[in-house]
C-alpha cells in the first residue's frame, strides 16, 4: 500500500494533522496492518509538502506541546491521487517472493527437504488463515472486511502453490538437481580452462 497516497486520500476529504491521519488510516485498514509509526507518517507528510502535494493551512497552539500543524491537499496532490487511482496496481511480490526462492533451494537439496519445507510453510499459512478468520469474525467495517478477504485469498493462493510443489515434488527435485549439476559442471569447466 502506498501510504502517502492513502494520506492524500484522507486529506482530500478534509484538512487534518499527523496523529489524526494516522488514527484514520489505522481504522480504515484494520488491525492486521499493524500500527503505523507516527514518525514515519510525519516524514511522509514532509515529503508530500516538499513535493507540493499538500500544504500547511494553519498551526494550532497547544498547551505544553508543540503546535499542531494542519495540512490540506493541493491541486497537484489531487492530480497525483487521481493518477495513482487510475493506474493498475502491480503485484507487490510477483516472482521475487521468498517462498519461490525457498522452494527452489529445497528442490535442489532433495525430495525430503522439499517435503519438509512445504509442510512447515503450509502449517504457518494455515495458522495465518485462522488468524484472518478470527479478525474477520468481529469486523463490521466493510473496507476492512474486504482487505481481510484479499489477505485470505492471497494466503490460499500460497497454499495452492505449496500443494502443487508437493504434487510435482519428484519433477522439481529432478529439474532443480539437474540445474545445480549443470552449474557445477560449468564452473568446473571454467576452472579447468583457466
């Protein structure tokens, strides 16, 4: 999630300040996202201000605290927000997911290792599904429920990947082992030629 775009969307609705924006954002994405670091929120606000996406509209004095800085979105910020909304989202992990690397490494080490890794990963994912189901059971906010549905679908897809890795285990070990053997032979050939 591009947090700075989410901040722009909140500021598009009304003027606000850092702590209020953080609270609104945390409410809108639910507890599974985790708490946002307020320092990070203020860094993003400063960057958005520097880039002309937001502006300071006023500062409110507070007793025994630094003054509260109130931000508003600019026209450039609205254009940036609209561009972001109009651009299809790219997968955040795609093929560079750690799970793919782990499965490839396990396949190169043999069927027993691959099966063990699949079993451990599947167990962890089923635990994640249980946690998501618990969160969803008490959720009344439709947007948070949608986010939980999306997370659940992603976890199920990873379980499906593990199921396929398990079904194709012999083939993966054979092709993974063959690739490792060819790489070793190529290195040995380069050393002999040198």
